[in-house]
C-alpha cells in the first residue's frame, strides 16, 4: 500500500485478514404484497381528511371571532372619542 494520507504519522496500517466477499445481484421477483392491517393509533385517510376539515373550520372561526372583537374595540374607541364632543 502506498503512503496513506488519512492516517496520522506513525500509525500502523491494518490490512483486512480476509478479502471482502463479492455480492452477486440477481433479478428476483418482489414478494407478494400482504394486505396491510391497520396500525393501532394511526387514523385512516378518511379520518385524516375529517381532521383537516375540522382544523380549517376552527382556524376560520378563531380569525372571525378575532376580527369581530377588534372591530368592536374600534367602534367603542370611536364612540368614546365622539360622544364627549356631542355631550357638551
């Protein structure tokens, strides 16, 4: 073997005692597919789609409620600014 550049200076080079076995790749047919049993704790695709729909509905409701809250605050602030001027 030539001078190894990856080993530190002074380290002995260890040669493998046996050569690596050669692997022969042959064409094989894939094993027959077994029916997949449902895994416990994993929702089915139909249940997952309902989960997505429910999540979207909750998010839209939260945005709507927040918008009405902010709108109500703005209306209350505008009324507070205009009412003292009309009361005088």
